[in-house]
C-alpha cells in the first residue's frame, strides 16, 4: 500500500492541471494559467496528411508533454521522462516511484477510461493524469479535468497506458527530479510570452493565426469537394478538439486571458490586463463558432450559406488573433 499526501485541484485542461498539481505537491504554488502561459501552451496547427478519427488532424495545443517540459525548463526544474516496451517494467517503475513518495504524471488514451462519460470517449492518446498512490490492485488517480480523485485497477491502467494508435503513449511516465531553491518567475513569464507570440505569428500556412485562416478557407471547399456528410465529420473534429478534449478554442483562450490577468498584477503591466480582456472576447468568438458549427453538424442550420458563414467567422477570428499577438509582442 502506497499513499502520498496529494491534494487534487480540478483544472480546465489535463496537462496544465497535472503540471500545476505536481508543482504544488512539491511546494511551488503555480496556478494552471501560470503553468500554461510559461509553458507556451496556446497554439494552433492543421496537419492535413495526419488523420485522427478519419479526419485531418487539428490541434489547439503543442505536442503532448511540451507544456510541462517548457514550463519546467523556464523554471529550472529538471524532469525525467520514461517510456516502456515492457508492461511489467512500466508498472515496476511506477510502483517504485510511489514507494518513494513521487507523484507521477502519465500520458494515456481516453477511450478506455471507465470514469469518462461515453460521449467523451474516443481514440485520443494525449490525455494526462497523476498517479499518487496504490491500494491493493487499485491505483489512486488524480485526473485534473475531473471533480474528484478516482481509482483504476492495474488492468484498466495498463489498457490506457498502452493504448494503440496516433500518439500511442507507450507507458509514458514523467516526474520532476530536481527543483531550484527559488524560481525565476519574471524571466520565465517573458520567455513564455515570446514563445507563444512566435508560434502564433509563424510565417507558414498551417500554424498559428495563419493556420486558422487556412482551415477557415477549407470549410466551403470541403462542402463543395467532399460533400456534406464528410464536411460535417471534419467540422465535428474541429469542435471536438476545440472544446471537449483539446479545450483549445474557447477554453485555452480563456486560460491564456487568466494568465495575462495574473501576470499584469505580478509585474504591474496594465496593458496586459487590457490584452486579457481582448483574449476573453476572442474566446467568446471561438465558442460562438463551435455553437454554429455544431448546429450544422446536427442538421439544425438549413441556411444554404451556412458553411460560408462559419468560414467567415473563423476568418475573423484569425484576423483578431494575428493582431492580438502582434500587439502582445510589441508590449513585451
């Protein structure tokens, strides 16, 4: 029996929440927005040649693990990552960590998580949670997107740790091994802001604000080229990654706005508070887009210009984000 005195904090997004909870467990009180901002979690990428659930891959976040790695690097926290080809060795390593009082982050697939609602279960392998104890054959789980802690049997945990498909976790486990005596918070904040601006203003068609613009123009093209059924499937993919799993559209914009509000107070920068309000408005636009797109997917919008209308809305979002990050970059 291995029990760690671990306090569960619910969060908006899994990797942010895991990082924040692990930092807090180790004595550094960093909020979810602070981890997200320092870790440059705001992102957008369209990968047409990579298919997820039979639709082009769209992500509103960096690759799994990047947020925690970036935040740790900026804060001079050393972390260790392990992947395994052998199931037994992966659990031996996890049990050893628990015996040593180390709360450990895991990358898992969500499809076989028994505590997830059925509508949230699909083949997505970039979810994150913390294992903080073991009682008999059950592992104590802190999944930060859930309200309370839960448990998984070894067989249930094995199934999600070794899920197959895109971004297969391969037993991926990560945890900090060394913390600085004091964190250089202000320099980490500035570096996180610079990286986010660089990503969102990248001069390539599939990334950042340009990536949003590219996908926006694709929507009416899909409707004409591949038909209503497949276009609606692609739209459902955009919405799912935006709101239900990725939290990247409205959700991530609100988290970033909270980050700007927090650092405006810490560093006495009133212009960042104004930018926080602007990002909140952009998050509202993303939520509006998701609502209208979902009505099309459910055949509740019979307007013959429906695809063009949401394309136009997405184009406006891309313009707003490009101008926002230009202004943020100037403020830095």
